[in-house]
C-alpha cells in the first residue's frame, strides 16, 4: 500500500538513487526522469498487478516511480491545449504543459515533457473495480471517469495532474457521497459550457459549475445500453455505445445517432473522430499521439506522426493507461517544495 503526501511517500516503498546511466532498481517499474545538470535518477515502485480480481481496497496515491524512455523525439512545442476530451478553444493557455494519464487499477501517471518520460502518481488495489475508463481536460481541470464504489461510479478531479480528489465514493473512500447515477462512468468531456460524463446503462451525469457538483441527466436509450467513451468536437458531445453506434448531443441530454456501426470507442484525433488505430486507443494533442497497451505487458507508446504511426514504447506501467489528457497546470505546483523530493526527482525538478 502506498499513500502519497506532498512531502513525499509513506508506506513500504523503498527507493535508491544514483548518478550516471545506471540505477539500482528496487522494483518492477522504473521511470526515466528528465536529465538536468546532473543525471540523477529516482527509482521505485511495487510489485506489478494484473488488472483482475475483486474487492476491496485501500490506497495509494502515489509516489513517483518512472520508466525508461526508448525512442521518441525531442520536447514538443507548448502550443494551444488540446484535450483528449476535446479542447474548448478560447484564450491561449497559461502554465506548464502537462499530460495526465489514468487507467486500470486507478492508475494515474504524469508527464511534463510531452509524454517522453512518465511518473506514477497514484494506484489503487483492484484492477477492474478501481478502473478509470476515460477522462478529459478543460481550462485547468482534469476530470477522471471512474468505476467507483461497487461500480456505482465516481468522478475524480485534479488541477495539476498529480493531486487527484474523488468526488464520489470509491473503494478507497467509501464514505464519500454516492455517485448521482449509480453506474460506472465510461468517459467525460467538456463542451458548450458544461462537463458531461457517460457510463453504464446509459446513465449520464452533468456539471455546469466547472466540475464542482454533478447531477444526473436524462438516461440514454432504452434498456441498459452502456456508453463506453465520450469526446467533444465541433460543437457536439460524441459517445460510443454498446449498440455499436456513435451518438451525438449538444448538451448531454438529448442524443441522436451520428454514425452507425462505428463501435463503442470514439477518439478525438487531429484528423477527425476515429476508432482504435492499429488496435490502439490513441489520444492526441500538441503534435503527440499516446496510447496504453494491454496485458500482459503494460506500456505507454508514443508517436509524433499526424496519423499516430510508428509509435515507440516509452514506459512500462503496472496497469493499462486508458486515457491521456493534454492540459496546463500552475507552475507553482511544480516546485520541489510543492512536489516533494520523490516526485521532484522523478520529474527532474531541481
């Protein structure tokens, strides 16, 4: 069990540090931090967990373990922010460009160099019941769509990509308020002045106060049709559902069939809406494509090609990352004092 605190880690995690190109690895996940004036590496983590199993949970939230980079390009530009859930335009973003990833087992990962190197900032216990299926970013806020306590759904939020707060009950925090929908969430996106989250049996939650509070919206469809992904593009929320169609809505309340036979996964790529590319669910922003690979070897792959081709492995992870969201975070949150030494070392922050 790991529990992250601003000042560092607490729990049964051991770390060794060294200078130069070699590091004594004390666990299964090793991240390559940024090289600054010195080549300090921080290593750490815990035994890998394959997403499976059931039940209960206590927690973690992170410390910083990272993984070696192989291939990849140089630092990408820091132009306008594009979210995996669809950007919302407006004024030029300010702050540090960040990519935050979420996935199976409540995994949360973070990159400050456009996806070339990664730090783990949180992980939970159960592979499936602690699952993040999706998420998005808008105007300084990351939102995670989570399975929640007993698969009843939970929304998580973060303003910097490493400190995450669950708004609804989870296996870690069962005493929080229950989700308004009573179903797991499959995706979240921002557009037209609101956040929308979709999920199990077509249940929908909506926030009109920048993700602070969420209420249940009208149910999608008849019976129990799961909505497994959601993006916002060109004025519409677009959801992939288990009826094998994509559906669209301007407000998350009234839906129409948008594309038939398209599958349950919809992705927001620069080239337009897409399903999986070569079997991978890529998320694209600022000239970078990122995807998480599945069992048995969980990895993050990265491409700088417009069509996401030629992706190379840049990280090993303890569980699959399902969603990457590109955004900006306050620079004040990325000082050594704010991060704590362990995460600062991982990120290469002096």
